[in-house]
């Protein structure tokens, strides 16, 4: 083998070794970066799980509070319905009473007209009797 060929092969091998070292270094850097990212991801995942539990507990408390408010509103609605029913009954009674009083008033007015007519005729009669004397 000639000296030139050997030197060329040595240079090629040295270049390949240098390239291989660079690639190995890059590989190590990428592995380290991957480990850091995986560690961060696991930490965020654990934090996320904790937050989900906290969120769930918070939502349970909120749900319970809202259910209590709904129950209070339902009770208030029931009271208002009872009050409405009572008011409607009273109003119906008053309307019936008004109709009765209006009919009674009509009868009394008719009686009053009859009495006024009777009074008028008696006055006329009285006036006539006084005139005749």
C-alpha cells in the first residue's frame, strides 16, 4: 500500500471518528434534553392530577351550595303558591259577595223607587186634601 493511500485512509478514518464523536455528543445532549422534558412532563402530570382532585372537590362544594339554593327556592315557591291559592280564594269570595251586594242594592233601589212613588202620590193626595178644605 502506498503512503498516500494510507494517509488518505487515515484522514478519512480520522474524519469519520471526528464525525462520530460529534454525533455521539449530539446524541448525549439530545438524551439529556429528552430526560429533562420527560421529567417536566411527569411533574406537570402529577400537578395536573392534584389540580383535578382539587377542582373536583371545589365543584362538589359548589354543587352542594347550588343544590341548597335550589331547595330554598323550591320552598319559597311552594309558600308563594300557597299564598296565591289563598289570595285567589279570598278574591273569589269577595267577587261573590260583591255580586250579592249588587243584587241586593238593585232590589233596595227598586223598593226605594216604589216608596218614593208612593210618597209622591201621598203628598199629592195630602196637598189636594188641604186645598179642598
